[in-house]
C-alpha cells in the first residue's frame, strides 16, 4: 500500500493532484511554446511517472484541467476588482489595472500557452466565456456613463489593454505602462462623468 502523507486518502489524492497541476503550470511558464510531457510533469512534482495516470488519463486531460482553473480565475479576479470599485470610471480603471497585473504575473502567457497546447471546442468555449464575463461589467460601467455605443467603446478599451499587455510582455514596466493607459483613458472618463452628472442634475 502506498504511503499516505495526509490525514485521509482523499486529502492525499487532492494534494498530489494539486502538485501535478502546479508542476504543469510551472513547466508551461518556463517554456510557453512546449506542452510538457507527463513524465516531465511527474518528475517536477516529485512523483513516479506511473502515478500520474491515477489522476489524469493523458497530457491533454491534465492541461484541460489547468484551463478550467486558469481562465475562470482570470475573469474572477477582474470582475471582483471591478465590483469593489466605486464609480463607473473607477470600475473601468480597475478592469485595466487588474488585467495588466495578471499579465505582469505571467497569467496571460500561461493562458495563451494552454489555449495553444490544448486545441478544441471546450478550450475555445472557455476562452470566449472568460472574455464575456469580463466584458459584461465593462459594458455596464460604460453604459452608466451614458455612452452612445458602450459595446464598441468596451472593445476599443480592450484593444488598448491588449496593446499595453504586449508591451509588458516585451519588458515594459507594468506600473509605467498602466500610467500611460490612465493618461489616455483618464480625461475621457472624467469628461463622461462630468456629462453624466450634468444630465442627472
């Protein structure tokens, strides 16, 4: 009987599963263009190669589980940050800041590597769902600012965030890059807030 390093068998298995997912995440971050082999994942986790099949049937099965974890976590952090912000303009800036922080932490590179490594309908659907979950509160904030076409404006803001993300991944400082985006969006958001307040009064 294998040695159990946890109070219960269920907890032992959960800890091993987490160790394998963490190992796969680390290997993908180190080499984004190369999906790790199951042998490499097991080795990094400090487990026998054969034991990995107790938790995942294949490499795609393992990476798909990581997709189910990484993409929802991204959208959750963005939407929670926006929910905690006050005004509509602050919610837009929270959208920007949280996305750029996650990029700086390597989450975007990891998500892109996963999407590339595990092609398929489920991954594509997960990616679309993530973007929709983040887009909905962004459009809502812009709607509160009484923009004539908040959906198009949301797409343009997302394009600015994407460009800033590419800059960060190319080596730009995340704080300085966020400041540049704030310089671009700040006057626009302040102007819209002023117009909205004038209309309401």
